[in-house]
C-alpha cells in the first residue's frame, strides 16, 4: 500500500516534495496535524527536504540515537550526502539496516539511493524489488536503470507504473526522465511536463526549471532556455539570501555552463563553472570535463614534436 497515494492525506506534502518545493514542505506542513499513522511519513518527507537543502548536520543531530528504521535510514542518507567521497561506512550501515528492515519504504529509498550513488546498482535494485506498489520506489528504479544505460528497462518500469497510477505526478516525471534519454519527439513531451510545473505559481521550483531548461536546450530553443535559466538563477540568488543551497542550485549552474558555451558566451560559462566548483567540486559535469581534458592532453602528447638533445 502506497502511503502517498492520491487518496491519502499526505498527497499534498508528497507532491510538494517531488516538485522540488522543499521550503514549502517545511513551512506549510506540520507532522502533528496529520493522523497518527501519517505523522512519521510526513516527518520523513520534511527531513528529506532538509537534506535536499543541504542541512546534513542538523538532520544527523535530530535523528541520532533514534532506532526507528525510518530515522535510521535518514541518518544513513544524511551521513552519505555529507561526505560522499568517504561513504563506505554509510553504505555499510545501509547494508545492515536493509538486512533487518528491508520491507520498510524509507529504508528502501534512502539505502538504495546510497547504493546507487556508489554504483552498486544491483544491490539497490534488489532492495527496491521489495516495495509494494509504491511510486517512490518505482521512480528510483527508473532513475537507476537510466544510470545503467538500460533505457529499455526504464521504459518498461514507467509503462507498468502508468497502468496502475494513471495521472500521478511521479509517473509523469518518470516518463519525462525516460523521454529525455530517448530523444526525438520525446523531448517535446518531456518539455510539456517540466514547463507546466515550472511556470505554474503553485508548482514552480528550481528543480522543475532545470528540467525545462534541459528540454529547451535539446529542442534547440536557446532563447527560451536562456529565459528559464534566468528564472532559475534568480531562485539561486534568493536561496543565497536564505543561506540554503540545494543540489538544484548546482544543476542550474551546470546548465548555465552548457547553455552559455553553446551560445558562445565564454565569460559567462567560465563564471558559472567557477561558481559550480565552489558549490560542488565533485559535480558530474566537472568530472567529465576534467576527464575529457586529461584524455585530450594524453592524445596530444603522443603527437608532440620530439627533439633529440
């Protein structure tokens, strides 16, 4: 049974979380206002929202010493996100937790996220296979299949979810992620989903703007992508004022590097790259750029003039 189904009282806070409206999740809802069975899931969503905003230490401090499986799982994820380069201990704690509470949804989501981040995809999928019709697990399975470059499996998972969830936000998002990988006319379909979320006042967020920007770039609509990017950069400025820096900020800057490079705006691209390095030096875009630079230098060295002394 999915605790976040459309029939339940958690549907609004759950939707706000997956729309990337993390500040709204924290300010507009209180776990105490929900029925007793739903208070813990609501608190979990708020803790995950805080992690998305980078509040790792605060979350760890709050859940430390609590033996509730859900909160133990949050602690595992928080410790990993705080220091992903040294995430072995967090992964080991996740393995132990999965062994004793693998049927718990929060354990499935948080621990599988850690496993997937360390490229232990099969371990993550094995844990998620225990879910019982929960779209959060389905969405994460789709993401993992895309990380594996198994678009065929991602398509199958999203299609199966559509059969029982119909117009669910998470199904729409999952299909959009898949569409961005498939390309062609699927770019346009994905754009419609992201643009509707990004431009509606009730659902707009930095996360949905990033989706719109990426789709616009793939569709070759660069002026439109630039306009959406400006919106996202304004959101970053607001976040800086609130001292909250989420992972979405890094994605905005990464898209700024790509878009400005395409537009030939080298200074703006470099400025965005420097900001990204300060915010997240381990971002995948930076790693790939550095890897390509090293490969180019290695190839160039093979053809460098050799002079005998």
